[in-house]
């Protein structure tokens, strides 16, 4: 039980009002009374055409933003016809090899009216360039585009694995994007600094926030070193967190993250713009909490996790589908997932009150505890020379792995109960209908590429790629060069290959 | 085997999710196995080369990206092309049940999906690797000994098997601890065992109440029920009987759970001299 004595002194200054420094209670003063969070379901599979159909279906169903999943070859900068792409084309997301695919992906979706989030990291600059050119072709200028690119390479080394280049050139690409977008795409979030995958890899809630904020500092420092001013790029930094099972801990986690970030930006970096101090974040419910056993139970897990995200003040939310421990979600499952957050928004009334848990003895005490533990981690990482150095030494990876292993052990000992898995099991479970990705996607994607290469202006492709190569050797911002190459239909793989040759490839520790 | 079992945990394809692979690798190490982890983004050729070079007994393939149907069998085939067919290949990841069946047809010994424990995996590897050399010492069951059929109305059932099909009744007895009356008919080399429950509480009574009359179990004739139960237990199958018990016609019998034998209640039975 928690009492008034568990509250820290000077609670007022630790909390602030919603929409005011240090934003513990939320980044907007009216929170969801003004507008609900953005309901943004991550989707993408198979061909650009199939995903375009799913996008339009989701928009029709009342979804308010798009979130694009790319397949692994796309995420690692290989065209669909590369030998390494074998078996992976269109599997975990949509396959994009060139501007031609991107045009199909956003066909009949007006880019000035939707905001699009793209889960793309190592080749983020290339995919962003494709998005910009699709906009141009629709008659939508860059400054009207809104959305987010994930663009968070550090967590790829730590937890997610879709890296291409070593840290130094990767950080350069990221700061190039910051700089370019600050001037040309003022409504675009240039990075989504992600704890989500760190948590999925097995970290604790504290590690999730600590490693994410450590990575965020590394990006800020890189941008500052590149000569950018803090208030020029910081307002476009966004974050991405997990919503896991422990309900109150998750809510406290979001609140603590906001407070730490606000103080860090103000006190350490001297940011003046209020928007630079606000930690805005997307949330996805925890994929690794879903069970293959009794999959309908996952709907309940997702509901609780989504509720925690909402009570924690998220700006946008993806709710997972019940069947994701078995396969990609079916349309039915994806709809239930979206309905789950619509029910929370429209029926439960939790959105009617701004930060309804603010001031709770337990919530405030837990927020303080998490904050303290996160700050301890940040100090350790600082002493190691910052996030990049901690990653190069394998520190974050080891900490996460140890936590993951401990969780697995706890489940096997039944210290941690997973309903339907190590308790309350049933025999002879019925397998639900699952989505299957058509194996012909790979063949079709290869055919499209062959066709594209016969149609395009090879001379233009060669000259833009060679200009990009020269730029990579210099200190120029690479975005304009990538845009030129994309416009003449140089493929993702061709552009990434030029950069591979110039930058080298990351070798994991 | 005079060295620890050696396992290669491998991540084929482009998938970056290595939580499972890393946890399994460490877990198997803690179970006393020797484990090598390839790291991410391995081609099929790289995995095969590492497996051969490290002389592993088992390869554990992990993929959560949906590429398992392409990549897992490619490892099996690649090994076969090099004349290697005694390496135990297992898999894990987000893999739909129907794919699990297909992968087993294509040479994977087992597929562990979310919720599997490290203990299960370690047992499976140990038993299958250790039994590998001993397989030839096991004579497979010599024949189907009998098919057990649960009966609701014995007279009407006999009217079909005895009077219509013309099989003769060769033996009849009460088996009190099973609360059942058993009638054996000779059907060529094997027996049909008609099982009539003598109580609603008995296993046959419950079976008929929930599923109606019909095929109840298949019994295989073996030399040594105890040895077969042990072999099944070691292979990770779920047993109903931990040790042999007396059955009808003075045979020793033991059941394994239908969940382990793909939906068919399976009995081992051994003819004794007393018959």
C-alpha cells in the first residue's frame, strides 16, 4: 500500500500541469479532450498493390494515419532479386525496390491528407526520397508532407538487426536527414527513437527508457556536432515505446520518460523552444507478450496494454492483432485490433480526463523510482563514452539478453505466469485461420524489376549514382543526391550498394 | 558419446529477431550442451559450412520473418547433397501449425514455437542425438496387435463384426480396473477388441459419452513394453502409463497419450508366455 509519505517533496515542480514543463502529466494541456491519439496500425505485406489495398481498407475503417511495414530486403537495402532476399520478399512487410513500387503503394492516397509513418532505418533516406517524389507526382510539395520515418539506427545494432552501415556513416545519414527536413519538410518527424524493439528483445521497462534516451542523446550530439542548432531539429524528434503487461509500471514509464527528456533538453542542451522539450511518442502493444496458445486471449492483453498507453499519454497507438504469435494478422484480426482502441477512445470515457492518475500515491512514487533507475543507467552509459560506445562494447546487448534470459527462466519456473502457456492450458487447440503471403510475390517482384530496368534511362541512373558516390566521399548532404537517383528510378539496392561501397558494412560485436 | 552434444544455433535469412536464438543458445549451454551461435544474416551455405566445420550433432534454425518454408528445408537439402543425413535439424520461430507439419515432412525433426521451454528442447536434442546410434537396436513393432473399438451396444456391434463380417470371437473377459468388458475377434493377423464399459465412470464409458462409439485405440505388438515406454518418454512423448501393466489376454500393455501420437491413442502390447 502507498501513502502520502511515498510522495516526493516538491511534487508540484516534478509534475507541472499537463502541457507544461516538465510534461510529466502529458505534452498537451487538453490531452485527448482536444483530440484522440492517432490510431495508427502498422501494416504491409506482399506486393505494393496488396498493401495499398490494406491501407485503403484501414483508412475506410476509421484509421487516422498510415504506418508502413517494409519487408526485410527493403529494410536492409536489397532489391527483391538479390540472392539474400530469397524467401523474404513481401514476408514481414511490403516489398519496395524502386520508386515504381512506391507509386503503387500510395496510389489514390492523397499524401497531403494522411500522415505516414515508415518503419525504415538504415535506408531511411532512400525511402523518404521515394515518398517525397511520389508526393511531387501527386502535386503535393514537400512542405505539406507529414509523417515519421523511424530512422533510428542505434537500436538496430542493439535489438532489431536491420543495420547496413557502420555507426559513423549511419549517424551522418541521420543528421543529413535532420538538416534536410528542418529546411524542407517541417511537418515530418525525422526520427522515431525506439524503445519498442529493445523491450521486445527482452529488456526491462527501465532499460527500455534508459537505452532509448541514451540513443536519443547520441543523435542530438551528432546533430549538434554537424552544426545544427538544438531548436532547429529537436522539435521533430519523436519516440516509440512498447506497452507491455505490467499496467501501472508502463504508465509510470511514459511519465518518467517525459520528465527526464524535458529536463535533459532544457538543462543539458539549453533548448528554448517548448516543442524541443516535449517527448512525443508512438506506442505499440507488446508483440512478445502475445501467445500462440489460445490466441483470442491476446485481445484482452492488447486491451490492457493499450489502456496503459492511453493513460500514459501516448500521441499515437498501434494495437497488435490476436494472431501475431502465429503469423501476420488476417484482415479480421487487424480490424478487431483497431476496434479495441476505438472502444477505449469512444466508449470507456478514459479520454475525458487529462492524466487521471496524476497525484496517485502509487503512480507518482513509481514514476520517481523508474526515473531514478533510468538516470542511473544513463550515468553508466555516459561513463562508457555514450550510447555508440556502449553499443560497440556490447553493453546494451548484454544487459538486454540477461533480462530476456531471466524472463524465460522465470516463466519456466512458473514464477511468472503466462495464461494459456504455463498455466490454464487447454488441449487440442483449434488453429485459427491465418494469413499466408503468396510465394509468387517474389517472382512478380523480380519481373517488375526486370521490366523497370528495360524501361528507364540507364544513362541518367548511372550519372546520378556516380554523383551520389562523389557526394558520399565529401561532406555534402546526401539527400539531394539520393532524390535525384530515385527520380530516375535507380533502385533501392543500387543506391544502397553505392553507399555500401563507400561506407562499408557493419560487423556485429 | 564421449563429448558433450554440440549444437549450432543459426539465424538463416535477413531476420534480425535474435532474442529467441540467444535465449535458447544460453539455455542449452546451461543444460550442459555445447552451443555455437552463428549471429544474424546467415546464408544456407554459411550455415552448412559452419555445421560441418564445427562437427555439430544438431542444427537449430530460428526465423521469425516467415522465410522458414524456403530456408529451413534448404539447409536439410544442402546437407543431403553433401551426403550428411544424420545431423538433427530442428527449427523455431513464429511458424503456423500447418507449416510445422510440412517442415517435418521435409526433414526437420521438430519445430519449437512460442511457449516451448528450454527443458523440452534440451531433452529432445539429447534423446534424438543419443538415440541416433541405437536406432538399429530397436526392432519396430512387429504388427498391429489389435484395434480397440468402444462400443455402446455390444449385441448390435457383434451382429456386425461377428455375424455380418464373419469374424469369430476368440476371447472374452472382464477387465475390472478398466471397468470394461472386452470381446476379441480374429480379423486375419490381428484382433478387433470390442470394449463395452461396465460403468459410466470408466475410461470407455467417458469416451462413449463424449465421442460416441468408434475406434478407441490402436495397439502395436512389441517385444518389450517397458523398453518402448522408456524410448517414447525419452523422445519427449507424453505417456499415460509410466510402466507396463496387465491388459486383456494376459498381455503387458502401456499407453502413450494421443497428443503425442497425433490424435490416435496408442498402446504397446507384449504377448506373455501365460497366454
